[in-house]
C-alpha cells in the first residue's frame, strides 16, 4: 500500500474584492504617513522607524495581527492579506517593522507555546524580532547563544529591526527558542545599506529569558514565511519603479518630444513590465501556498523558493532602470529612487540570495546539475 501525497488546490493568483479594499486603505494611510520627503528625512535622523505610521497600521487598522487567530486577539486572516499589505509597504519603502514583527516573529511564535506574546504582537503594542541574521535562508545555519544557569550569553549580528523591538526571540545552543525583553540586551546599530530597515548587533550578557519552544521548527517556519512574503514587498518595489519611470518619461521632453516615445526606451520599459507581471504571479503563488497549507510541505517550499529566485533580481533591475532612466534627477538625494534601489539590494540577500533559492529549488524538484 503506497502513501498518498496531499495535493495543493489550484492556486488562486487573483486578488479578491476584500484584498483590493485592503490595498486601497493601506495605500491611503501610507500616503498620509510615508510621503517620500518624510521617509528621506527620517533616514537622516536618529530614529529611522516611523512609530506613528506603525501605530496607525498596527493599532488603527489591526494589521499587526493579520496572521494571529481571532481567539488570541488577531484578525485570523491569511498570508494573502499580509502579502497585499507588504506590496503597499514596498511601494512606499515604509520604515516600519511589519515584515520582521507581524510576519517573521509572529510565525515563530505560532510554532511555540507563547499565546501571551502573540496577543501582544497582534495588538501592535509590542514589536517582536527574531534574532536570526537577515541574510539567513529557510533551513540555513544560523548563530545561537549559550545558556548558563538559565541566563543567555552571546552575540548575534545582522538582526533586522532589532532597535525597534520590545521582545527578541533568541535561538540557543540547547535547541530552545527564548523570549528576551529588549531592555535586557545591548543593541548596537550596524552600518546598513537600506536605511529604512536597519540591522543591529545584539549582545546578551546574562540576559534573563523564557523558553517558549523549540528553535529549529520555529525558525524554519518563520524564515520560510519571511522569504515567501518578501517577494510581495519586492513586487511593490518593482511596481513603483516602473510606474514612476513611465510617468517621468511621459513628461520629460528631448528634441521637442517625450523621452518615452523613443523606441529603445519603450523596449526597456516593456521588458520591465513583463518581469514585473511575472513577479506578481510568483509572489501571489507563494502567498497563496503559505495561506492554503493543504498541500505537503514541499509544495510550499517550491513556491517560496521560486518566488524569491525570481523576485529578488527583478526588484533590483527595476530600481536600477528607474535610477538610470530618471537621469540626473535620479542621482540626487532629494529624489526617492535611491531608497528603492537600496531596499531592493538589501532585500536581494534577505532570507537567502536568489542563487541559494535556485539551488534549493533544484533540489526540491530533483533537477540535476549538468
């Protein structure tokens, strides 16, 4: 008797009316809180995170709890809705810890016994961060800390949004995942290319902690969701880059005609449009696979690896094209295109590079190297 493999239902790549309504609401909110000039000004300050925007998103709209069950104070929604939010956050390069707290940290807690923390993160009153370097791919090796007499000791680097977190989820050498108050550790900012999602070093020197579960399954689940939904953020980056470049080339004139009328530029924009459309399909497939959860784990892994393998280079290409085709104005600090290029570059190594995801994808589908 052979074992039967559960097949995932036909993926739904389209947006529902509710998802489009959510998109419109988030876009309106971000237009009020995250205008380009304001985001640039915040990167120059000592407080890169926009607390007011986070409060409006998390407490005002309840978006921090999209992935948290209603019984624990969340919205009981799915990864599809979270993906829509991330698309809009990508379009605005919003300096808020949504991906790191409402997705990655929340997914880790869902694999543990920490309902109290889930409720707090869902409310938006506290922000969580998984203390695993931003560049680690799902299933990849990562640093851990020592446990001595119930206290944690060690140093972790490259932790995204650590300086905004109220609670850190720290993997330890004994295989456990521990919740640590941010006040119990030393957080030092690191130089980061992406000024809207800073990374930091976390030093634990006898930090008090509470074990909430096993680290391996929690970290893998969290990083897989992070990688899968990061593709939606990258889609938002690419869409903004394409939309703004087309708009600019329609207005900019040379030789008494719009620059966008030249055939060479039309071809570049058409290619970028195709890449962006394909990215949308890959990102929606990953979000739908994570939300569905009815198939076996391999199907979800394939969808996530495929999405990251494709979306990461497209976001970078779109931002690079936007920068070049905006010509001189795109090279200025005042124009926001540099924020999108930096975010796209940083995202291209977040939760694994495109190359690492292609390698993982080849193994998942048994595609042998030549």
